[in-house]
C-alpha cells in the first residue's frame, strides 16, 4: 500500500471518514473526532494484519461498534443509488490505509 494515499483517506472528511471519530496525527484538533481511540501510535500497538482486520471486520472486536466494515458492500440502509453494492474502500485503499496506520508509531 501507499502510506501517502492512506493518510489522505484517513484525514478525508468525505471519503475515509476516519477523522470523524478518531483523533489523527497531523489533523487540526477541531476537525478530529473523540468517539473512537486516538490513532497516534497505532502502528506500534497493532500489526498490519490486525489493522487490516479492524478495517474489514471491526464487529469481531466489538459487536456494537460504530466503525463501518470498509470492505462490506451489502446490508446497508439508505445508500445513494450510485453507491449501492459498493464497498466503502477498494482493496487497494485498504492496503493504503494499513500502510499509513502501520507507520504511526
């Protein structure tokens, strides 16, 4: 994955949406969320495989999580017609986000 592209996805308030719930290094404090764990140092706490699983199966860690499954493409309510049947991230985008998060030490 490409960590630079991953950083842009994580910080995006329109595509990745991570910053809506998580504090993200390098993003202005007023634009960060506080609903989920701070991502500072996450690469030191979790392996790349663990990060990938949290992106693609967050419900395994917390059945009541607000975090979406970024690879799921079905079972959503109120989805725009042009997004129906699409996952939130492509596999390449998951790779990019994992690369970025792995570098947060």
